[in-house]
């Protein structure tokens, strides 16, 4: 690995996987009875955080695929199907039951792995290349690189680790 950008990509992806493992560890500690708990003022049930993170991973996978499909030229992200977006939002609020835990986490892991494989497939110069991305119609484009996205997702996982543990601790005991 003589290219420092390749080493950066490897470090960044290592941190992304480590952050996912931290989230998994926190989530394994959640009692089944607490999965649907949503604290006052919280947007998500404890288990809904997994749905939310999966939707976020999918969103940024779409951004990364847009970069690749346009050969790293400016592009506008195609809006998510409003029905899919609404279903994710509703499911994140209510969460899922104990019997759905394994499947929900498997979907998160699969979505994570698909994103990571796409990031790993990039040549080092593309991994750090800034691309003007229009995320929503009518908004100004934002310069974004795959490296930025990996960092955001890593931070996103880690932001929800204490969120999960705090909500689980506050949930009424069965």
C-alpha cells in the first residue's frame, strides 16, 4: 500500500466495521421487552434505531452508486420512493418485536456490507474525490467524497451506541 489514500480507505473502513461492532454489542444488551420503548422526545424506538441506521446506510449506498454511475461527475440523487421513506420512518418510531431482531440486524449487516464493498472497490483517488451532489431538488449541491460518507456513517453508528444503552436502561422493566 504505497498510496496514502489507499491506507486511508483501509483505516476508514476498519473504523466503520468497528463502529458497527460497537452498535451490535450495545444492541445485544437490550432486553426483548425494551425493543419497542421510545423515550419522551425520542424519534425512534430502541429497535427502531436499527431501522433508522439501515435506511441511512441504504441512502448513502445510493449516493456512492450515483458517484460511480456518473464517473464522479456532479449529479442529483434520485429521490427515494416516498412510500419506502414513510415506511422506514414509521418502523423506526415503532421498532420491531423480539422475533424480528435477528432478521432486522441481518438486513443492517447486509446493507452495511454492500456499502463497504462498494467503497472498497474504488481506486484510492476516487475514494477521496469530491463530487457535487444535489441531495434534494432545489437545494445547492454539496461536495461529498466517499471518504466523507464513510466518516459520517462511522460517526452515525457511534452516536447511536449511547442512545441505545440509555433508552434500554430507561425502558420499563418487564
